[in-house]
C-alpha cells in the first residue's frame, strides 16, 4: 500500500502549512498590536 503512505505525507504537509500560517498570522497580530 504505497498510496496510503503518500496521502499521509500530503496530510502532514497540509498540517505543517496550516501551522506555519497560524504562526505568521500570530506574528502579524503582534506587529499590529505594537
């Protein structure tokens, strides 16, 4: 089942992208607060 492995990697990539977006959003909020 090599297909399952690729989908897992895709999900992980999406998850990391979401985390990065959240981190950048938080940074922007902190910058606007200053």
